[in-house]
DNA sequence: CTCATTTTGTTCGATCATCAAATTATTGTT
DNA sequence: AACAATAATTTGATGATCGAACAAAATGAG
């Protein structure tokens, strides 16, 4: 007998909802004139003026010049564009990979101030040390890169199983610890609100939000790289359980007789398609030696492997073709489950796309799914490291927006 | 640059939203006093009185006596319970199975007035004839069962792939036609609003809504019967794409070397677990003959098969144990993808539950999923045919509520 | 250059859904 | 019987919103 939704009761929350809608429109569609905000939110010009005026005095929004001429295109007074006040503060986005860290500082409007890529061995640490060192790196980074602005929040994208509700890293290839209370630990150490997400989900979020076309209908983002991840979005909103864990696509079983996966199970999709899996198989069919550090091949080693395969090594090329066939099978499952309009393939693994593409499409055509397949358009997206952090930064900003819209 | 949500602008829609919330609370939690509605929706007593008063004069709600004594339990004036006015009208729910039809008449409060189970050969019909005969059965049923009340809407639960946005049956084992425009056809023939859903999704909806505990967290309902279906719900709301097709769990590949499925693909989960699959395998390992009509075994034939296996036929019992293992594997995938708090097993196939249970749990224990499995509680729900239609009736009522809340 | 036209943004009065508080009603408890 | 407790209604005040009127700033035709 819990409440349906305690939101939107009374006049105070009614105003808050309108404020929220204004901020949402601005986050989605960049700087906007008051008139445009009115059209997008459905509020009257009078209300938009009142609300934006309030936001400006609160230092949340600011005027950033007239509409560019191409936007107006006709007679009439040009609109004054409003945007998030960059100097309001900054957000730090953190991606935690295998022995590697990406730190990303963005201002309140979402613009990148600085990004940094660090090598950092994490595997041997216990949970407390892991949290401590991450907090330490964040503090250092914000001190060195910070532009004097206050840090408003931190977003963390983590490889592995994540429980957003508890703020825990349940399991991750990054560390042998399980159930690491990352959010509580970082919030205590930093004194800042911390958002946690699975890295593939966060990346899928960044990609889906980055393009209006992907915010319509069902978009499935498959991330290939250290692991295999998936994010599914319906009209721009993520499809996920209340626990906020990602859809653990990479750990769905592909074959009962497959190799042992890092997660402990056998035959996971990831254990065929992830970087480490491809490298492992490459070692078996060629004279390529083991990775320099640990079991995980570095970006350079992966690039070299792909280059050799592309140069004509038939055994290695066959490996990637086989990966394409496994991927096709996995996408087939994905199509059956979610019937996406668009499937976006992305992630570091896309470095091998030219080697995968043909086999993938051939296999997909061969095992076309009656009545469901036609719809899904498959798009390959070149990888940018910034994708890894943009998702959590965006999420942190949106959470901030919700808080700022409410208090008034 | 589409609007964020054109709802809730201006005072008119503000009232409509409150009206909607009142109706939602009443649909969810049965008859309620005004005070209880206030607590559930967060509205003040004054507003609840105003809104419910309006609904009563509109003939939508009615007073149905005082709160039962066990509800109040203490001093104080007992509340007067409000409920949907039963005489406002009726909804017809229709389930379309293989050569079989269930018709279900419910009043505006959702109470069953009459239900009927008909045999009806549909396989040979073309699309137009299929729509025509379904419309004809609905008209006959409403004439014979109708209690003089106007019919307000029709809900149809159909086996197979359904596109709710287009109102189409994309593919179904019921008919060899594809892309049947069922909603348009029935609406034209009946002059009534028609809701269409996949039958497993609708059943999952009915089950999830029927129990408060299942409306919290993530609930996955797996339906075993003529096919294998799935509905996933997060806090009582269905997880589905914009096209409104169900999650085609039954047509996810289980094994590349599996039997041919009705959908045309090979090795679908359904082709191992559906009634027809179990019967097919039973024919192979025993002297059981082919089904009396077509390829599809009847309920009686399936019951007899289960009885023989339960009586001790080792070959047949092994068949169901094998089904338990396949189901375990499928649930493992489901857990990885959705991390449900509860998995509900239901549907006609549950007649064989005692034969499946042990093997299922043994296999699940054996391939326990690191860090994810612990959470999911598996519940077996005895099958009731009414589940098949209650979901679409509920959906039709809720759509009606939304319309009635809006117009005023 | 001048003026009509068009679009942007603000101001002001009216509307109306909501709430808090007061009031009436109805029960159980002491 | 007096009192406490809960339910429902009435009433006055609040305030978010809208429409309409208006000011501002651009284009373009003559």
C-alpha cells in the first residue's frame, strides 16, 4: 500500500516540475531561447520567463548571446539563448578499467575542461585501498585540472556488475573484491555526491543521448572491449531494473562447452568476444606471445593484433570472422528480446570492425529472424575514449538538475 | 526537437492528472475510503472529496458501504468506501489460442460476469476471415452474456509476435497469415476500442498486478504452455519496447542443433519446452500416438501425458526432467539479463510442475550464477485460465480510466 | 529611409486546483 | 457520558499558470 508517486502534489512541487522540465529541455537540446523552451516544454512564454528569470538569479543559467542567424532565418526579433552557467561548478567523470583510469573534468554545461588517461594497477588492492586510491586520484586530478570552480559531483563508470541502489560494485574483473561499497566510500572520502554505473550502460547512455535519432524508438548499444556490455533505451530512457545493474549481456551463456569466463561461469558471450578472449585465441593460432602485463592485453597489443590480421594473416583473420559469427548469434538473441529499431556497435573493440563486419552480416543474413529482424538497423560507431566518461558525467549533471529544480 | 511530454500544462491538465491518480489508486488497491485515497495519492482530503464527488456525479464511482471493521481497527468514524460503478459498463476480454477461444466478460469494476471457453478452428482462415470470425464471436458472446450494460472496450490476448503500436499480429502459430491488422479490423467491425497484447505479456501483467509483493522490484513472469512467454515488470510497470511486442523469450535460441521451431528458426527455447515439443518428444520415447487434431496436443492429451509420467513411466519422467534442465538454463539467461527479484512460473505447462521442479532446482544450483543468482526467488503459480484474459481486461480498463480522467 | 511584419520577451489581471484550518459526523474507549 | 480518534466537508487563502496586451528588435518592401 505504498504511494503511487509522492511527486507533484501541491503548488510548490508543481512549480518544481516545471523547473525540472525547463532544465531537461536545456540539457537535451543545448542552448535555447526562452521561446524555444516554451515550445519544447509546452509552458507559456510568461511561465518560461518567470522560471528562467529565477534560474538566472540563482546562478544556474546564463544568457549566452543571440540566436545564431541560421536558427532564426526570417524576420522577427532574434531570441536570446540561455544555457547552463559554466562557472557554476564542475563534474568529475571517472572510468575504471583494468589497471587503467580515465579522469574527465566537465563544467556545469557539460563541456570538457580536461581529460586524462592514467595507468594504475588495481588488481592487488583490497576494497578499502581501492576506494582510497580512487578517491586520491580524484582529489589530485581536481586539484591539478580544476579551474577554481567547486566540484559538484562525481560520476563513476565501472566494469563489472554494479548495484546502483546499494551503490556497490558487486563483481568486477578490475578487482578480486566483491560487493565493494564504492559510492559510500567515495562520498565519505570526497564529501561529494557520487553516481555509479556499469561502464557499458553509461557509454550506451552517452551515445543514445548524443544523437536525436537514437532517442526515438528502441536503441540497443552493444559495447565491445575489455568485456561485452549492453544498454537498451526506449525513447531515450534506459531499460533497467530497480537495482540499476546493467543488462549483463556479456555474461549470458553462448555455448555450454565454451571457455571459462572471468566471472567464473563457462561459455559467456564475453569469453568469446572480449579483448582478452580474442588475444587468448590469437596466441593459440599464431606466434603471438602473452600480454606484457597480467592476462589482459594492452591497447597497443590489441592494435598490433588487429593490424596483423588485417595485413593478411589468415589464421588471425579467421579468428575475427569467427568473432563476427558469435556476435551475429548474440545480436540475434538481442533482437528477439528487445526488438530494437537500431543496434549501435561501439567500444574499443570496434578497432577490429573491418575484420568482423563481413562475417557478421553474412551470419545475420543466414540466420535472419522471421518477422523481427527486418526492423533493426545495425550501425558501427568509431570509438572515442570520452564516451566512457560522458555517460556518468551526464547522469551526474541530470541528478544535480533534479536537485536544483526541487529546492528553489 | 519533439516535446518532452505535452502532458500537465495548465490547470485543466493538472486536475486531470489528479483525477488519473485517484483512479489509479482505486484500480490498484480495490475499494478505498476517501481518506485512504488521500494517503495513497498524496492529495489533501479536500481535493479527494472534490474529485471523487465529481466522479460520482459522472457515474464513474459509487459508494459501496462502510469500511469493513478489520480495516479501521480502532476508534474513529469509519470511512465510506468508494469503488468503480459496476453498472457503468463492461469489458470483453478475448484470448486467442490454437483452435481455441476464451471469452470473458467483466464489469467496470473488473469483476467477472461470465467466461466461456470455445473450440474454434482458425488455422485455415485468411486474415479477413479471421478478424470477421473473432468479431462475430465477440458479438454473439456479448449478446448472450451481456447484462444489458454497454460494452466499453475489448481486450485481445494473442499468441505470437504482436506489434501494439500498429495493432498488428505480426506472426502467430494460430494462423498462417502474417501482419494481420487485428485492432483496426475489430474496431471497425465492433465500433469499440480494442487493445491487443501478446498473451504471455498480458498474463504476466495480470499476475504481477494481482499481488502487491510482485509490484515491487523486478518480477519476471515466465509462461509455459502452447509456447513459452515472458513478461518483465519493474515496480509494477512492464519493461517493453515502444512497439509493444512482448519479449520473445520463447524464440531465443537455446541450442544450434535443436529441432525446428514453429517460427521457422531452429533450436528456440520454445521448441524444447512448449506443449507441442514435450508431446513430440513423448511420441518418440513411448507408444503415445499423435494428437487427435493437427499437430497440437489438446489439454486432455497433455494431462494424460503428465499423468503417465507421474505414474512412473521412466522415459516420460526423464523427458520432463530434461525440460527442467532446459528451463533452468533459460532462467539463468533471464537472471543475467534482468536480475529479477522474483521469477514467477505460470501457465498451463505448470500441470507438469511436480515432474519438473526437482530437476530445475538441481540444475539451477549446479550452474549458479556468480553474484547474481542469490536474489531471484522462484515461485510456481498454479494455472487458472482466467489469467489469460484478466491481463487484457485490466489493460482495457486502465486505458478507459485514462480517457475518463482526461475528458471531464 | 520609413513603416508594416514577424518573432521574442515581459507585465498584468483572471482563473482555478490545491491546501490548511475549521467544522461536522461517527465510531470506540474509559 | 465524556473523550479521543478518525472521516468527510466547507471555506478562505495561496500561487502557478495562462491569455492578452505590450515593448523590443530584427527583416524586408516600397
